[in-house]
């Protein structure tokens, strides 16, 4: 049974590229182009993990979505992928318990994220062995 992933990003090129690569790697992908659509899709189904962008319709839309997902599904891994550092100079991370508690994500990857990085984090968080 493939792992079901909610993929949320307003960058259509990133969404399309990552969706194709994740599906080729054996994941079932449900994609959303923004926070509102992600909320609808999350409410309509269950997911093994989520990959979300930070800056979408609202600058902090990913933070709010991540918080909501973790409130409803605390054990579901969430990976935040964002260009916030390159666009604002502000650094985020999820390497310590304190950082993860603040941003609510289990991992943070800076864009442009390589697919291999994303897959490695998904495998780690979902405890997938090769």
C-alpha cells in the first residue's frame, strides 16, 4: 500500500515536478495549490505525511496550515519546503526540539530542494527502509 502524501505549494512548477517524482518513487500524491484547497483535501481524506510550502496566499500561510494539520493529526509528519531564506534572509530550521515546537514541522528544507533530499526526509519520517 503506497504512502499517501498531501503536497501543498502555490508554485505550479514545483508542485508538478515534485508530484511526478514522488509518484515515480511509489507514493500516492494528493496535491493542493494553496492553503484553502489543502484544508479541503485534508478534511476529505487521511494522509501519511504532508509536504507544504511556507509562503503561499499569505506570507505565513504554511505556518498556519502546519499548525492546523498537527492539531488534527499530531503524529503525521510534516515537511516544510520554502524559499523564505533566499527571499527574506530569515533562517528557519527544524533540527532541534525547540525549532520543531515553534514551526510545528518535523523537517524543513530550503528551496530549491533536491528530490533526493525530500525523499530522504520522507523515508526517515515515515520510517521507510530501502
